[in-house]
C-alpha cells in the first residue's frame, strides 16, 4: 500500500500504511504526536497515540477519513 493524504478540518495529514502478516496499520505524524491505527479482525480501527495528547475528536475524524479513503 502506498502512502496517501487525508484532509481533516482543512489540515492535510500524510498517512503511511504498513502491512505485516495479517495486520494492517496506519501511522500519522502530527505536530508533537504520532497517531497509529490498527485494523482489527472486525475491520474496526483502534487508535494508539504517543507523544503530546491528541484531541479525541481529531482521532475520530482521522479514523473516519482513512475509512472513507478506501470507500
């Protein structure tokens, strides 16, 4: 999978997908933070954040934008 961009609230975020075995994850480097999403067995995205605190609404919007990217 190639990297792609999503837009949330007018801000563009670069998404880097990783595939390892049966696990798919997506990583976004935001200012001061890294937001990772892992796709579970039921096709739900689980968010993992590191670094500075990230607004929960932003995390939800980014997850929705990733899902929308794949239609």
